[in-house]
C-alpha cells in the first residue's frame, strides 16, 4: 500500500470545510468500481488538542471514487493528520490509504 500525503490550506477556527480524497487514480480508466466504505482517524501532528476527533464535523460521504471528510476548525495553532482508509467495492476489495495535514489557525477578525 502507498499512502498519499498532502497539506490542505489553513482552516480558521469555527470554519467548516470538506476535504476530498480522490481515489480515481487507483482504478483503471473507465472503471465503474468505487469506494464501498471508509474509516478515518484524526491525530495531532503539531500542537496540543486532547480530542482531535472533534475536528470531524459530520460523517464522511462517499461519492463514486472519492471520499469527502467534513471538518470544523476548533483548536487554533494545531496541525492535524487526517488518515483515510477507503475500501473498494471490487470483487476482490482493496484498501486504499490516503492522508493529509490540516493546519487550523485563529480566525481573523
């Protein structure tokens, strides 16, 4: 398994956003297969937050070969690592890993 890791744009405290994990590159071109289920974890990569899972604002949504993770910035000056494990709906299911860093910053007033 190869895990793709990227960094998202900064998320201000209180802001809501959706992060897309696009797995289309893991399927043959024109494939009708997609994602059947997803598991996510939220951990602190930098800073302090006793409850990093509170970053998740709503349940993940699967749309074909993409997964959308809904987040809300809660603790400023913390960078989170969001891991996403997507299981395919193929005859022989595969687990596709992806991850991203998400920095949360104070909201500018």
